[in-house]
């Protein structure tokens, strides 16, 4: 059965680490763009969490401990409210439905559909072609240069499409949708981190670049950056959004 938004009850905020009285645990890898989405969203919602690092390079995602949480052998996994959630966008939707605070989705159904479409264009149509298994396979078939070419081409062409999706003066504001950051921005910024890493050409990505500049001024985005996450993972604490304030 599909849960509708109205069927989900909001836990009453009481004193506690996340405002609802229970510890939140993010099974995270600092460079994972899917986990980065969740770090941003939890920062926007003003939540605190404990980080359990999962070293993807060492293959810990396929170890018994992590597979028990996420049978897909991927990060992130999120322990929250006695649940174990997988799939980053499902986590963002869960946070939106259960946690007060700045909204990740606009109120109107049509606008929500637009925001989700932008997020899904990234999370379903760009990101999976750059996951570790795919990249390793490409490298085995064509060598290290093929791996880099593949990634640049996939992310570059995908972002050109997102740029067109953002071509809506009525809806795109300082952020992907309107003037406050939401689910689409949580998905876009991690993808841009990867794009930069792989040397994607940002020519023709003016709207995306403007959104990236706006996000760079938002503490939750700054605190969730992989460099911060790597440092936070060393101490197993969530990054401090206030520390990212510029
Ligand atoms: N659709 C999933 C994607 C998760 C995913 O691909 N995670 C990557 C890191 S960004 C991963 O764990 N890769 C490890 C591997 O491929 O072995 C989500 O949004 O949570």
C-alpha cells in the first residue's frame, strides 16, 4: 500500500537529539552524492545525527554489517524513528513528511511534480550511470581514460537537460524552484560536486551555476560538503551547519 502524505503523522517534537527524541544515524560515505543529498536535507531541517562511515573504497558497503541495513549494498542507509530507510530520495520524502522546518517541497501538487522531476532526472537518469559498479566495468572494458570520458559525457549531457528543465522563469528562482532550497537543490548540488571532480564543462549551464551560487550561501549545503563530511566522519558527528555560515 502506498502511504499518502496525509496518512503520515508528524511526531510531536520533544527534547531530544533530532527534536523527536531519538538518535538519527546516517550510514554515510563522505564522497557519496546520494548520502550528500541526505546530509543537506537533514541540515535544512535542522536535525542532528550520528555518522557511521562506510568506506566504499574498502568495499564495506558489501560487508554483512551494512548489507543487513541496505540489501542493495549502497550508501546511504538511515536509521530513524525505529526504521531503517534506504534510497536517498525516499529518505528526503520521509523527512519532509515527518519533520517540521523548512519545506523541501512546494505546497501545490503540480509544483511538487516539477521539483520531483528535476530531482529524478538527476537521481535516476544521471547518477546511476556513474556508480562504482558501472565505472569499474567501463574501466575494465576501455581503460582509465574511458572511465573519465564516460563520466564526463554522462554527467555533462545530463546537466544540459537539467539546465533546460530549469528554464522556467515562473518557477525557477534563486533555487531550482522558487527562492528557497528544496528537494531538487539537495539532488543537484551533489551532482555538481561530481561534475567538477570529473572536469565537466559548465559552459551553457548558467541557471545551474546561479543555483549553485545561491546554495553556497546556505549553511546546510556548506556543512554537508564532502570535505566537511570527511572531517565529521572522523569524529562520527554530524557537520555543524552553523560552522558553515559565511
Ligand atoms: N539510488 C540510490 C543510489 C545509492 C548509490 O548509488 N550509492 C553509491 C554512492 S553515491 C554507492 O553506495 N556505491 C557503492 C557501490 O557501487 O558499490 C540512492 O539514491 O540512495
